[in-house]
C-alpha cells in the first residue's frame, strides 16, 4: 500500500530544460560530478513494469546506458510481449529504446541466475539496479521474505560473479525506520527483533510474528528491513568489489516535471486513497495526518545517482523523501479532491464527499462501517458473477486502506533526514497529485471526458466515472 534530476553530467543534454523546475541530486563529495554513462555501460534493471521501475528506466536510458530489463512472464504473456505493451508510454517518448534489451526473468526462481538467459550478460553488466518488490501488506512473514529478501540475496551473490559490476542499488522503503518526530538519519534501521541477521533465511527458526514485528505495521516493511540488514551483513563479510546503496523512498506519487508535471501510471498508495475518495467509495477525512509524499521522477533520480556515485563509502543509505514542511496534510488534501471531483466529474456511484472525521475513535469506525462499507457491501452482495467478485475484492481493499491509514499514517510521525529533498511547495504538489491521479483514472477508462464547452454560459462540462466500484479491484489484479 505504500506504496530532481540525476547529477548534472548524467543528464547534460537536459540540464538547461529542468534547471528552474528541479534540483540536482548529488551523492558526490570532493571527487567531482558523476560521469555520464559510457558506451560500454550496461545496467541490469528489475521491476521495470512497475511505477518506479518505469521511471528509473527512463533516467538510465537518458544517462546513456544500455539497460537489460528483467521482466517476468505473466498470464500467458512473455517478457517481450509485456515490454511491447508498455514501450509506447509517454515516459519513453524521447528515450533511445534501441538500448533496451529484454530477458525473461523470474527472480523468485532460485536457479534463475544460473540459467542460460543470464550467462551471456554476466560479463557485460556494470551496474545492478533492483526495483522489483512485492508490496502486499497482507502477506505472511515467510511469503514477504521469500518475495523481497531472497531475490535480493541472489542478486547480490550474482553481482560478485559479474567481473565488471561496480554498483548495486537496492530500492527499499523509508518506512523500514521506526516512527520518530525527531530527525531519522540516513543510517541502518533497527535490526529485526527475535532473530539474528545470519538466520533471516532460516524461516523455521522464527518466533511468532507478534514477537518479532516490533514497530513494523506490515510484513512488507519488515521484509525490507531484513533485506537491508542481510545484504549489509553479506557485503561486510564478503567484501566484494562493488559499492552497495539502499535508496529509501517514502510515499511515491505523480511526477513533478519529467517527462511532464503529473505523469503517472499508479493507482496505489496515496494515489489509491485519492481514487477511493474521488469515486465516492471512501468519505472519511483524516485528522491532522501528514503524508511524506514524493514525486516518482525525484525517486528515480535518487536511484540513478546512487548507481553512478563516486563516493568511497562501501555501503550508503539514501532517503528519497521530502522535508517536514513539504509533507502533505491529509485534512487539506481531502477538500482538494472533493473540489476537483465535484467540479469536473460525475460518478456513477456517488459524488466525492467528506462525511466524517477518520481517526482511531469508536465513533469514527462506526461511521466508516455505516457510511462507506455497508452501502458498498450491499451492492457487492447483490451483484452476481465476476462483477460481484470484483466488488468483494474492492471492499477488502477499502477496509485495508482504512486500517493502514488510521493505524499507521494517521497516528505516526516520520521526520526523515535528507540532504537532497525535492523542490516543490506543499500546496502546488498537493494539487498536482490530485489532478494527475484524476487524469490516470481517465486514461484507464474509469472516467470519460465530455467535449469542452467554450461558452461560459453553457452548462458545466463533466467527466463521467463509468465504473468506480471495480476500479481498485482491477488495479489490484494487474
């Protein structure tokens, strides 16, 4: 559920274009700027079909690298078919796509890195960027670790077999850290509770989840914390030639400027909450909650900068987060969602409205059940066939979103330290996140735009939300 630019010489050709809109990510200290990618530079990238991975591919291509993208076959589609479906995205409009090489990859397969698909590229890879992850908040500990810890270990082991590999970048999450109103440093997070780091791959020795979760609200953040600690343990033990970087994004949302303001493909995390309110499925407004939301292009710049860093540190931790004064206030976000929705859109379910204050109180939980869950549950129960099943899935997502918002974001404070925050005002980015998410709903076919009316005396123009009820069930299935 969690769910600007790279160093100047990495994107020299575009520096003048973005100078006034963005800032420079620079992980370099006294050694000068990160050099541009060379012709021989070959990056192995995972997670390219996802939101962050797609933008990271863009940044790497514009940096001049050849990128080998590892894509898993899914639902009868091979890796090449999935790539051909996504290559027409606006994100790649000005990218040299002839520098993309696609290989079929299943990172969950323990034998993948010994397969014939990997052998030809082992001698060529200069950098490994790992973005793929399972961001499922309801997985068991064993499943979360199998999906997020074990592939990272295999990548690290494979990197040691790549003679030209100089950098490994692991995309983690800022929420591996414990909530803290004081400054949270870019440093190792607290170790897992109840199990020694070398034993993290031995699931049979684990205590019960309640005894080891500590401050972790979900198994997702726990698995990411375990990944960081285990790879750091391996790195210090084996002392490989390459540098290891952990990039920790907070809540990732629409692009700030690249390829254009509001670019987005995601209806997860904050965008998912906006979608629920926009379609009338959720009508609560959180009390005084702050969300550390950051643009996806800024996150990808942090990842790219880490892949080309020249600092001498063997292991680095980078927060891809905003400053405290840039955090979005949810009680200010809600009215913006409602205003945009009621002005420009019409829903087939119900208009976006904030009916109650969402908090941990019993009265709030009762209102959520009566005003949001019960009406939708009745529709789901009375709807037959596959449509009814999609409604039931959406209902589960609605409950999960409420639980996560109230129990985690609504009651915890995170104040991350970062030397290179994104450049935006809270008010401007709040509006951009809302309008960018609405545009994504339209592109996905969940809303339809009517022709614009030039005459101000004519009736107001609406976009129609054709199927908000099955919206999040459809997104969860993709």
